[in-house]
């Protein structure tokens, strides 16, 4: 029988990383205060010695917080991955950290009394909401781990959208939240460290009690039940414990990515095969990862101001991509698309075009002003001049997002594929933010080109880790969602580098059409028309690829080239759409889905129906955003996301009930 043994290579690398972190801390501490005074400073810094205060109230507590927060995240990641049997599961991926963050922001604004004893209570409430959503999806989808993970990701996007909306509405109070939400470990005393001690101790004790029943989950469910494990109960308790640990860390230091994902895998690579050993080693690895990353960041000139949480997310990119290539999920049916109950003729779309035109006219002419609700008269002047770029831009962006989703859903043969859930829109957002940080004055065609390049890069990575999109549908979804989370972390880091432009960039990434110009609206409209035409011309390629590569090749197509052309088209459409409404509108998911439910399948009819529905949805979202909190405009992209995320969850639950797993 094979025995668990230490794999010395990863163990030595981990030990080396820990030694480097300790050396960096000692170097900084020695430069701040002579070693002979360290104990004196820790016992009570002298009031007239700034060096002792910095050492005792900043350096030392920061190191302690990093160690404890990393251990808690490693512990939570191990619990999540074991409970869900999913190598990409961790609290931040499952929406727990985003829910905790939303709870803290909401309490800060509307219930500050809850913060009298710290941020743990609102953080736990937000995390509990995330757990509740995940369990609801699990119940409806028959506890399929993939469905739970995707449900958590979508709920996390919803919470992130709502948090961004609150930050925009209360920017005078919440500007510092941008730095905090990226995982800043700055300390001014021992209060945070003292608060983490009992939470980590209780979490570790509870995890130890769960170690044996969770270890049985290495077996198939039937075998685990035969061995005495209550599988569903154990999973719920483990998930709730992981959520509580993540919420405590989020309440203390903000959102820290990657640590909870990486620590259990590194523990496994180091030789911890049994779950009990993996649990202990995951906590140690998590502590080392966060502590050493933070110390190296502080010791590197010019990088000490960067938030550690964002840097841990970026540091995890190679591991994340490697995990996505190795991820094994059930393949299910090769064709993930559900056929519509009826195939409608394209002529049914003829009345839809005038309806869309009337909707755009109403959005342009009807709305609130200083005198109340009014219908603008022809030639109203300034009001019309300000509104028409927004309306045209919203319609074009909605059509582009829906067309991108239509191409991706057909290409990947998966009804849940969309620019938002596959990381494409987030890639476009990273391209736009990078351009704004590097060249703030760039205009003209530079923004759409930057967005398209970012989207193309994300699609290229997705194709790389999913073998060109031919992998199992669930694997493609998980890989894309994980890639999206990674790119969102990169965008957050770039926002911290933007300085005074951060709020303006956040407005723009949130999908505000307030600053859409006539030129950008015309560019988006032309791109939408061109994309629709190209989709119609590519209907044969789409139809053949939907049959699979073997069948497509037998019918005379070159699948690789056709897929590359269509991926480039989807990237361009998603990039231009993101330029107008940000990366999280969910129009790319909802538009094509509604078109199929209405009976418009593949081909030109499906593309046109998706475009019309997407345009109508985003024009409506823009109108709501313009009037709901007048005179303060709300971003159309966030309004669409707040509507689209629950719809996406409903679609996921419906899909899970039809085809579990």
C-alpha cells in the first residue's frame, strides 16, 4: 500500500520562500530599530521614540496579521475544495468574500451601529447570503459541485456590481474602499491581530472536528454514506465554516485572492495525501504565502504601496492556468445548447425592429428633468444633444454584447457561455484600464482597440487551457469564470495605480454611459452593424462547428481556422461593448438565451434576435439609470448586471434541474 511521503522539492521551495520572507522582515526591522530594542518596543514603545512605535505598532502586527489571515484562508480553501470536490473552489471564487465586502459597505452607509464591535457581523451576514445562494443552487441542481461553484461566481459578480454602485453613489465616504478591497495589510496597532486570534483558533478547532467526516468525501458519495458520513450535512457545515473564516479575514484586511486556492494544492504537491494532513499543511502554506509575499512587496523599492491582496492574485496566475488545464469535470451531453421548442421564421423579427426604434425614441424623449417628468419636444436642443449618444451607444453596446454571447454560446455549445462568464469582458476591461493608466489622453480608436486586444487575449488564454474550446462544457465555464476572477483582480490592481483617476475609471468600468460621445456612439453602432453582418455571413461556420470538429472537418470545414475567426469576432464585439457599458452587464448571457427561448435558433435569425433583445435590454437599463436617482446618473452596465445576475442564476438552476452536474 502506498504511503504518504514528503515530496522534498515543493517542501524545500516552500521552506525557502518562508526563509526569504523572514529575512526580508528582519532586514526591514533592523533598518527601523536595533535588534536589542525589539523586545522593549514590543513590551511598550517609548513615547518619544518613533522607531519603536513603527516597529511595535506597524511592522510586527502587520507580520502577525499576514500569518493569521493566510492560515485562515488556507484552511478555508482546503475545506471548500474538499466539500465541493472542485480544485477551483475557494471562498473568494464562490462569492463569499464579495458578499462579506457588500455587507461591510452596506453597514458603513446605512447601519453604522453594527460596526461598533467591528466589521465581523455585517461581513458574516454578507457571507451567509453567499452560502445561502450556493446551497439554494445546490438544492435545485441536486448538489452538483460545478453548479454550486458557478452559482457562487455569479452571486459574487452581483455583489461586486452592487458594491461598485454604492461606492459611486457615496464616493465622498468610500474612496478609501478601493485600496481596502484590494487587500491592504497596513496596521496601526494590535487590534486586528488580537481579533483574528480567537477566530482562527475556533475555526481550526471546528476544522479538526470535521477532518474525519470530510476525509470520507474522498470516496464516492455512496461509499462515504456506507462509512457513516452524512454527506450533505458535512458539506454544508464545511462550506459554512470556510465562509466564516473568509468573512473574518475580509472584515479585517479586505479581499485577498489566490491564497485559499493555492494553499491546498501546494499542500497536496508537498505530499499531504490524507485530508487531515492536507488541512494542517494548507494552513501553514497559506500563512507562508501571504506573509512572504507581503514582506517581499514591502522590501522592494517602489512597490510597498501596492495592496498585497491584489499582488497575491497576480502571483497566482501561472498556477491558476495550470489548474484549468488539468481540471476534470463531467462532460455531459456534447451539445450543451438546448433546442428551442419551435423554430420561428426570421420574418417574425420584422415587427421587432420598429418596436426597438420606438423604445429608443421613448428613451431619448421621455424622462425626468428639474421640473419633473416630461416628454421633450422636437428640437429640444441641449437635452436631446446629451441624450442621443447615450441611447445610441447603449443600443449598440447591448447588441454587441448579445452578438458576442451568441457566437460564444454556439461555438462552445454551452447555453451559459457569455463574455461576462468566460472572462472575455473582464479582459476587455483590463485593456481599457491599462490604456487609461498608461495614456490618459488617448482617444479616437485607441479605446476600442485596447478593449478588443484585452478581450482577444482573454479568449486566447481560454482557448489555450480548454484545448480550443473543445473541452467539456462545464470545464470551459469553470475555466472562463476563474480567468474572469483573475482579470478582475488585475483590473483592481490597475485601479490602485490610477491615483485621482480611480473614481472616474470605476464609473467607466461600471458601465456609465454619461460620458459617451457622439463619436464613440457612432463607432459602436458601426461595429454592431458590421458584427451582425459578419455573423450572418458566418452562419455556415457556426452551424458546422456546433456539430463538433470531426463532423465539421468531414463536411469540408477547417475547424481551427473557422474557430479562430469566430473568436476574433466575439472578442471585437465584446471589446467595443465593454468600452461603452463595462464588463459586467450580463447582456451577453441573457440576450442570446431569450432569443432561443423565443424560438430563434442558429443562423441569421438567431443573431438578429439576440442583437435586438440585447439592444432593448440595455436601452431600458440606461433609461432606468438616468431617471431612478435623478439628477445623479447610475451606470447602465451596473443596472443591467443587477438585473442580469439573478436571471443568470435562474438559468443556471433551470439547467441544473434538467441536467445535473
